[in-house]
C-alpha cells in the first residue's frame, strides 16, 4: 500500500522551475575620439570716443591705400655702379648703437659696397665703437629684449663673413667703460691715432670715404 507524502498538500500544484535566463552583457561604451582643445573666444575691446574724437576721425578718410599699394615711383636716377679692379671703400662710423639708424645704415652701406666689388672696411670710433661689442644683449649676452636690439651685430657678422674688415677705436671703447676683450670675433682694435692715418691711407688709394657722425 502506497503511503501519502505528509509534506505535500493534496491541493498544492507541483510546478516545474526553469533555470534563470542568461543575462546579456551591457553594450560596450565607445571610446571618445580625442579632439583638439577649442581656444577661448577672442576678447573684444570697445573703445569709447568723444564727439570731437569721432569728428576728427571722420574728417579726412584714412587710410586711402591698402597694404602693398605703391605710393612712390621706382625709377633709379643714377646707374648701379660696380667697383673697378682695386677700388676701395671706407665707412667711418660715429653713431650710438641701436639709438638711431646712423650706425645700422652705415653697416648696410658697407655691405652693399662689398657686394658691388669694393674692398670695404668700416672704422668705428668714439661712441661708435660700442657697435662692435659681442656682449650686447639682455638679460643674457646675445638675447634681444626687443626686436632689432642686435641689428648691428648681425649685419657686422655678415659684413665680415663676406670679406669686410672692421676696426674699433680703443679710445672709443675706453670712454664708455667697454672692454677690448668684449669685442666681436674678427673686429680689429685700433689705436686712437689710427683714425686719421686710416683716412689718409684710404684717400691715397682713391677710396670712397663715407663718414657718418652722430652727436
């Protein structure tokens, strides 16, 4: 005789239990593509003008020419001469370094003379001797605190590299406490009495002597 199961109610249905469904993995998060940083918007400055300033500003239209427009003629009046064999050029320079264009233009003229074929020299005397210092620069030697601070040094280097001679008066250096040992490489120190004799020597050669002087 089959005995009833005491733990099962006659009214309790038996249900089959299925295994839980496998859960799918969450979708992979795409890796963001790196992008260049976006610069902040340029700030705009508003300038307030008075009525008189506006009137003056609008009174005469300006500028009337765009950048690159020509306002000068291009005709060269004199021939572009070149040196004859044996021609020499001497530039005498007495100009404060970087304070004016006197010294810089004198060096450029000497460089142009070389490229025309002249045997060219530059003689710096008085305060002009400071143009020949290699120690120019701030805050360190050779550093330009502002654009063009060492223009003369750069052009003098080119002048000597292309065959020019550069003389610096020792007296001119001493007047301003500059040391001979601080001269640029290749610059020839000259005795104070050499200045006049240099001019005599070049004059006897029939040289073109261009003297620049700044007070």
